């Protein structure tokens, strides 16, 4: 007939005199009477110190989360038995909790040398290496564990993470896929697997992983954010806008950059009025961000409020960093052209090309602008020719430019 543990404890409590000193200490620890346990342990140490007593003393202090006193007790125990694996392991655990990963690793290493078959001990050492960012060492440890036991999901997760950190991406992908297959409720593995995939080459796998994760965690903010950002990076702006909105339903305090990406996706999805509302909100948070002003201008441009668009684009240029200026001048030139301010438009387009000589299509726009408003067609002809020279075969409007050059030459000939 089996006796329950609780009944056994009651029986033992009823007959304390029948218990040995060690049993009494164990019973006090079991009942979480830690202060009394420490008193009894200290009495026994004063009578006859032993590594076992110091181990119990340290264990009690650990239960009280008094890790420094626990370490002191373990150190005294190791003074009696320097190769006691349990004392080494528990000391290492305390060092780790206190953030001393260097000493934790040293104690785990010694313990592992004494007990090489102990995979749990090896796993703890691997975790400390990860905390130290010693990823190659951690990889070697978890690789050896995997060779002996490839079924442990927790260890496999650590192995996958280390594989990724030492640039063994394909191995990390395989390991994370197996972790998810074995235990689909492992949230962090979905995120890590997404990060392992190359978003430019393995987009289908990324979306499949995101969908699997959302099937398990339908209201998860992090997975919804990953979905929105992947769609945004791959320029699927309409679906990205929808995903950002689903994310924002879950996130009460979205970051500034997230709202910026949401606004950009909304703009390119051709919801200009909604995008303008988003950028207006961002402007109220940071009125000095030239990128926000830039997109406000683009929204007004789409909404055909060219006066406001031009004013904002000029503000954006004035407050912008160089990498944006050429594009901003390009848009400013188009905005001014829409307002029939051709001279100012050409000046802005010329500035765009001056700042970024890769924007060869700007030369084509200058040529067409000159052709529209200037009676001297030589200027337009010159810019068409410059465009052909700069663009080469890669120009988007080569055929049109060639046709216009031929026509302008004919006109100039007859004018003579």
C-alpha cells in the first residue's frame, strides 16, 4: 500500500525524536521552514562540518534568493570537497543569476570535466556561453549534446540559435523547423526562424512561418509586426497597410518608426487622405522630421493641392539630410511644373540632377519642360541629347527622346 508524501510528512512531524538530525533538516527544508533549517544546519556544522551540510545551507539561501550567502556556503563546502560536482554546479548557478557569467562558466566547465556524461550540466554551460556571447563555444557544446540526444526541444532551440549566430544559417533553419514541427507552441522559434530566412530569396517560407505562427498565436503583436514589415520590405504596400492596421489594433503604444512605415505603405497603396492623417500625427510628434514633411508634400501633390505641396517640399528640402535632397528637388520640380511655374520647375530639376547624377530621367523631364514653355527649342534639344548620352541604353524614354530630337531638328532647320 502506497503512502502519500503529505501523510508521510505528518507522520514524521508527529515523531520528531525518531528522526536523525539530517532527516530533521531535510524535513524543515521540505516544509519551507528555512530559518529553523539554517539554525539546525549551523548546529550540525559546528559539531562536524561536511560538504553535504554546506550544500544544504547554500540550497536554503538559494531558496531565499540570497545568492551571495549561498555562494559563501558552497565555497566552504568546496574547501572540503573541491571536486564535488553538485557544489560546483550550484555555485555556477548562483554566479549566473548574479550576472557573473565569467565565473559561472569556469565552475560549469570544471563540473562538466568531472561529469562529462551529464547533459543537463552541459546545457547549462551552453546557456552561460550564450549569455557571454561566446557563440562558437556555445555551438560546440550544444552540437555535442545534439549528437547524444537530438530529441530535446529546449536544447535544440539553443543549438539552432547558436548555429545562426556562428553563420551556419541553413543548419539553424533546419533545427528551428524541427523545433516548430515538434512543438508548434514555441513562440520564440517562429520569430527566430523568420530572422534566419533571407527575405529577398525565401519570401514564401517567411510568409508560411508567419501564418503558422499566427495560427497558433492569432493575437500576437510580434508576429503581426513581422508580417507587416515583410510585406512592406517587399513593396506589397496594400497588404502591408492592412497588416499594420491589424498590428496597431493590438499595440497600444506603437513606435514612431512603425507609424512612419505604416504611413508610407498607406501612401503607396494610394490612400493619400488616410496617409496624410498618419503623417499629420507624426508631424505633431516631431515637427522637424524632413521625411514626414516630404510625405505630407507628396500626399498634397496626389490630392492636387500644389500650393501646399510645394511649400512643404521646400521645407523638407531646407531641413533634410543630403540623401533625400535630390529626390525632394525632383518632386518639387514636378509640383512647380503642375503649377505652370516652368522656370522654377527647371531650376529645381537641375538641382535634383546636380545632387544625384544617377537620376538621368530628370534630364528628360527638363527637356520636355523646356519644350513646353520656352520658344527657344534649342534648349530642349540640348537636354534631350544630354539625356541620351547620360542614360545610354538603360534610359526609360530613349525612343521618345530620339523622336523629339528628329522633330526639333526639322523645326529648327525650317526656321532658319
